[in-house]
C-alpha cells in the first residue's frame, strides 16, 4: 500500500525550518515521536491535547 509519512518524505516547518521527518533521528535533532505527533496534529488526525476528541481519525472514503 502507498502511504505518505515522515519516514518517506521530507517535512520542514515553513516558518522555522525545523525538520519534522526522519532526519531528526539521523541527526539527533530531538524527539522523533514529538515531531511525528506534530505532523499528525497539523494534518488533523491527532486531536489537540485535552479537547476530548476521539482517536479514530478521519473516515475512509470507499
């Protein structure tokens, strides 16, 4: 299956130039988990902390 993830593409914050992909691990730039969670939050698939949202993510269109 094809997928887009921080493991197979390059992701940087447009404002800060912070790396949000696997280079964080390769170059010891900080927590990979936190960066991947930030990517998920920006894509709308991880609810904001404390908002009580479900963790199901978006429904798949068939």
